[in-house]
C-alpha cells in the first residue's frame, strides 16, 4: 500500500488541516502530530487558552468580526513559530484573503478533510462543543455556508482526504 506523500519525513514543514466544522480536524490533526512526532496546535484551543473564554461565549460577547481578527492573529503567530508542527484550523480560519496570503507565504502543506454535508451535520448535532454558526443558523443556511466554502478549501488544499469513513466509525463506537 502506498503511503500518502505527506507522511514523508525530513523536510521542514508545517501541516495545516482545513475543512468544515465537524470534519474531524482536531482528532485527525492530533493523531497526525503523534504519528509524525510533531507538536500539535488546535486553533480553537489556542483561542480559548488566550482569551480564557469559549468560542461561543467570545462570539456572543464580542461578535464574529472580532473573533475573525483574533483568529487571524493566532494563525499568524502559529505560522511564525519556529519548526515543524501540525495545526488544526477552525472551519472559517482560511476564508479570509489575509489568511490565504499567509498560507502562500509560508512553507506549508495544506490537508483538506472533506466529507458530505449530511455526515457533518449529523456529527455536529451530536457533538458537545457549542458552535455558534451551527446553533444560530437554520440547516438551510448552514448548508449554504458549507457550499460557499467548498471551492475555497479545494483551491487551498495540496491534499484532499475523504473522512467519511472515519466519521462513520466514530459514530458507531460512540
Ligand atoms: C467556525 C468553526 C469552529 C470555530 C468557530 C467558527 C467556522 O471551529 O472556529 O465556531 O466558522 O467554521 P471547528 O471547525 O473546529 O468546529
């Protein structure tokens, strides 16, 4: 069986996991970091650590534009850190042109974790993490956000990973 190219060690590299909410960026990012013996950073966790506030509480108190500003600065400071690492982004992190410029400036490998909308929706409905965009949108609007983001994820990705099976397994063993 052939290994995906991104498992090749040696080159200095930051691995950036992108994808919609519920795709499993945190779970897979942490496993990938372990496999590659690299430090792992989860963007939402970094934000929570810095603000001492949950993402949903931050959204409620300061609004989405303030969250996006903070998210971008956390992303930039992680990219600025010395050395290889695995970074799990939030689903909206790479949507801004500023974040996309950063991705182009740094030597990074972008892995897009992708699956179908219904799988993601189901997973989010059963997840304990409160996601403001999930809670505050109708299913129809949430699907529109998903559709709108797909082409951006696709254009930024060096690799696309179908995580449907992983999500099904997690569902079954719950
Ligand atoms: C968001 C995704 C969330 C979190 C915030 C906004 C988004 O992260 O950053 O709720 O805009 O897609 P996850 O993708 O880790 O759920």
